[in-house]
C-alpha cells in the first residue's frame, strides 16, 4: 500500500487519465538498503524473499509437525498440496523416476506460490517473482537439472541426439538439430523465466496503476470534477476485478512453472520422444 | 525520436501477441473438445495443453522482452 | 518480536524508488529484465532454505504420516476382517443350535402326540369295559327280576288254582292232597314248556 500512497503524491488527475509513473521501473526497483549484514544490502525485495522462505518453512513445519493419523484442516490442506505436486506433477509427468525430483519441484512450487501471493497480500503488494532475479535463478536451476539428468541418463547421446536428431532425413538434420539446440538449451530456460516474470510484472502494473488512480480520484474528487471522478471509480472497479483475476494467475503461474520444469526433466529422463 | 521508438515497440508487441493469442485459443479449444469427448483422458490432455500453450506463448514472451529492449 | 515487527514495517515502507537517471536514458525497461546481484543471491539463498526445509523436514514428515495412516487403515481392515469371521462363525453356531432346537421341538411334539394317543386309547377301552360291565349287570338284574316275578306268579297261579279247584270239586279233597296234585300238574305244565 505504501507505494500506492507514495505514488499518489505525484499524481495529478487533471493532467492524466491514469496515474502512470514516467518509468515503470519505479514500481519495481527498491534498491535502497534498509540496513546491511556483513556488507550485504537488505533491501525491501531481499527482505521479502527471506520472508517468503520463512512462510514456506512455517507452513511446512506447522502443517506437518503433528503427524496426526486423522489430520486437522490445516494438516490436510498441506498434505493435499504436497500430494498434488507428488502425484500430479512429479509422478504424473515424469513417471516413477519422478519421485527423485519431487523435493525440488515441491520447493519451486511452494516458493513461487508464496512469492506470487505477495502480489495481492495486503501491506506487501509486491510479487517478488516480478523481479527477474527469482524466475531467472529458478529457471537456471531447472536448466542445470534437466541437462544433468539427461547426461546422467543417456550420456553423450543426450546432446548428440539433440544436435543430430535420428529419424530425420539426413539433409535436414543440421537444420532440425540447430532448431532443437536453440529450443532446448536457450528458449526453454528463457521462456520459463520470462513467462513467470512477465505475468507478475503485468499484474503488478495493472493493479498498482488502476488502484492508485481510483484512490487518487476519490481523494481529489473536488478538484477533478464529477466526470473524471466517475472515471476514476470505474478504473478502481476494474482494478478490483483484475485483483480477483490475479488470484487465478498467481496459482496458475506457480503451477505452470512447476509443470514445465517437470516436463523438461521428463524429456531428458525418458528419451523416447 | 525516443517517443516514436516507444510507439513502434508498442505496435511490435501488439503484432507479436496476435499469433500466440490465436494459437493459444486453438489449443485450448481443441483441448476442451478432447476432454469433452474423452473425459477419462482429461489429465493427460490438460498437461499436453499446458505444454502447447507454453511453447506457443514463448513467442509472445519474446515479443514482450523485445518491447522492453526497444 | 516487537523489534522484528518494527523492522518489517520499516523495510516494507521503503518505497523510495531509485532515480531513473541511474540506469541510463531509455534503458529503464531493460534494467527490469536483468537480475540484480543482491536479489539473485538472496533469491538463491531463500530458495535453498525452502528446498532444505521441504527436503529434510517436510517430505520425511509427510511420508511418516502417510505410512502411519496406511498402517492404521490396514490394522482397521484386518480387525474388521477378523470381526467378520468371528461373526460368521458365531452365526453358524447359532444356525446349528437353532436347527437342533427345531428338531427337539418336533420330537417333543411327536412324543406328546403319541402320549395323547395312548391316553385316548386307554380311556376308550376303559369306557368300553365299563359300559360292558354296566350292561352285564343290567342284564343280570333283569334276569333276576324276571325269575322273581315268575316265582311270584307261579305262587299266585297255584293259590288261585287251588282256590278255584276247591270251589269246583267240593270239599272231598283235603287241602294237602290237592296242593300236591296242583304242583304235579304245574310241573308237568312246566315240562311241556
């Protein structure tokens, strides 16, 4: 909320239709460290990342601590979440071998989910997954894991089959191989990271601009007149609708990130594709 | 010059979004048809649908990034 | 705790954006696309924490719970199976007992019927004998009565005859001889009959 209020100070609706900053970067970059630990700057984003990790740890710990045979609501919910990733994603996509990648996929899912949920959490309102650092590092981890899994499983043939694909006419092999190489080793991690990043950036921008505009038009309705005030309230209502829509996006993007990580690992583990 | 560049980037991204938009629509529509015909295969169809959407969406994502780069 | 809270509020309130000029002109969007070093490091550390917690605590704890649940369900099923078998054997027992009881009841009824039949026959025969006895006695009585009546009649007839004869034959014959005469006559009469 703070960024809304801060931004609203500079917004003049008599001049603008929507409160948009001169540069969208303003909505995302908070690089002034609050304090430093051993020279490492603790900025707002860094703090939120550790907060997300702490929330995931707390959910895991308090959800599974009691190990009750007949679970309570919270324990059942956490178990359902874990079981979903194991059965639907790890084993469902990768197959019986998928249980080895289950911890990694589960960690990704929970971390991204909580990071996404910061977008609509009151008083935070900032998805840490909209900073490229998080999607990029997780996508890089997935990249390393699926290449390592492929090489471990198939040896050198893994790379060779991609560069010189069997079952393709010989004169097309260099072309297909090049496309496959780019698609597997460059586009995959890139699109994995950017998909999450772009969805959250777009959501955050829309929410911030529309809700700020609504807020500003409500507080300055005397200056901007009834017509513009009505517009402002319409913007605000649209913002609320998008707020609800973002709940879907948040869960879906966390799921898709995990699902695609699993799919990429699967294509390395099971070569018969 | 700067303003023009930004406007062209916007148009570029809009064009880049057309193809993936149509593609995702086709994928989702056919997936719904497949699920309606064979509800027992819904899980597999859904996974494949997400995969297809992910590959198609990559084009829009590249456009998104190029918009930022412009 | 209060310190942590103030710290959190302080950090969340830090919304001071970086001056735009810092990233160079027009490159604002590109800056957004590039990971920032401190966030990259923090993100990896935070993910490491999440991964460690999930891997070392969450999944083993969940597996333990699931195993315990599976064991409990299996124990319940086994107990139910055993109870079912017990109930079945009990039911067989009861069935056998019921069949025995039914047989017993049939036997008792049959016995009672036989006894009743016996009693009936007994009573019937006794009643018949009694009736026969009564009939015999009555016959005897009738016979005795007839005899008595016959004797009496004989007496009266004799007396009457004597009287009539005496009147008829005059007084020549004394009473004693006449009596003898009449007696002989009657006897002859009786012999003829």
